[in-house]
């Protein structure tokens, strides 16, 4: 563990040096190819950094923050696009907005959108209790007490809750340090009434916020003269889901250190196709929209079944779930030991 912590410190120091270079040197260059060329070594650095780590949590978080989000944000920065343009006022803000899944919350009083509302304290408390209960189940011989399907359902809930709680903590900490209101990363995805609602407005909102300008819009503009506006929109959406799948494959590679099986890419391509079909059917208005309760249950069932079929098999085959659980229980034991000293 001490060696892993030393490697984690090396990773963060490397990231700080890299973002400092982008802020003080690359930002002075004209936007476009020349600035992109100057950032190319940083792209490669961020691709290699997760290989220094072996912990599932450290590796997954670092690859998501740096290899995925930071690289795509810097790609947009090379062409003077948000969220790093206009250039933040100081290095600390540039570092935070580059390397963390955060975005300034711009409130519009005339808008009816509810997707930027922060999580309720009561809802947060309930999620913490559920997550604590899951950890308690893990500590009591879950291997023998739970069937495979029951464990898979529990582990899917665990992954969602842990991801949200980590990102809520990051958002709260950075919001205090930066002195600004930040958008929440999750927006109660279990309340989604369509796949479009789930992926674009509720689940891990920093990913669509980055992939939309980096992938969806360029592909849509390129294919519009050839396919027409509606088909170009679908092409941009499929390209976005494809890139998301490939980035998840990369994160899996960092964690498992084995060649990809492409199951995760198939998961995202399947969701891209079904989401595109869903949007097309809505536009045609052949059928009246179903009740929200019915559509919500259908979305939840589709996401859970396809996740169990395509997203999680690699995790279970390579015993990643056991590593995740052992790391979580290790942290809880450390916290208990520290609290027992008071």
C-alpha cells in the first residue's frame, strides 16, 4: 500500500506539471494545429499514468479523470472551446477544471430545466446508508449467502452509489476551494423515463458535456451534407457511444491488464442504436408516449439486463469485484480503527 501511495503521488505531481505546461506555454500559442501539437506529449503522458497504479480505485479514478476527461478537455482547449476557454484566471482553476469532472453551474431563472439541481441532503443520507449496508453484507460471507444474480444486482448498485458518492465529495470540496457553484455529476439516474433522458441528462453528466463538442457535433457536421440532418444526428450519437465504449475498454485494460474483449464497446453501441431508434420513434409520433412509470421501469430493466450481459462479465471473470470489495473493506477497517482511538 505504501508503494501504491507513492505512485499515486507521482501521478498527481506529473499531472500538475503537465497542466502547468498547458497553462503557461500551450495557452500562449495560437489555437488550432500548433497548440494541438504542443499538447500531444500531455495526451501521451495521461495515457501512460494509470499504468503506474494497481489499485482498482486509484487506477479507475485516475484513468477517468486524466486519460479520459482531461485529454478530451485539452483537445477542445487546443481549438479554444469550452470548458477551458476562455482561459481560467489562474493555474489552480485551470488544473481543477482540466482534471476533475466539474463544470460551473450557470443558473437560468427563465429555464424550466431541473437537471442542475444539487442532490438533496436526505437523498444523500439514504444513499450513504444503503452503501453502508452493502459493505456490511460484503463483510459477512457474501460469496456463500448470495446467488450470482443477487450479487450482480447488489454490485451494480454498489458501483453506482460509490461513483456518485466519490463525485459528490469531489464536487463539494472543489466548490468550496474554488468559491463557485458546480453542477452535480449525477441526477438521480434511476428516475430516467427514456434512454435519451438517462444518458444525456442523468448519468455521469460530465461525459456527454465533453463528448458532445468533441465527437457528436463534429461528426454531425461532417456527415450532414451526405446523410441529411436527422441521419447525421444519429451518426453523431453512434460515434459518441462508440468513443465512450472504447474509453471504457481502455479503463478496463488499465484495471485488468488484459486485451479487450469488446463486450463493453458492444454494450455502448447497443445503447447508441436503441437510443437513436427511440429518438426517431418520438419524432414520428406514431404512438402516444407511455406513462412515466412504465417507461421508467422499461429503461431501468433494459440498462440492468444489458449491463449484466455485456458490461460486467469482464469484471466478474477477472475477479475485479473481489479487489473492489477488499479495497472498500480495507478503508472501512482503517476508519473504524481510527475512530476507536477517540
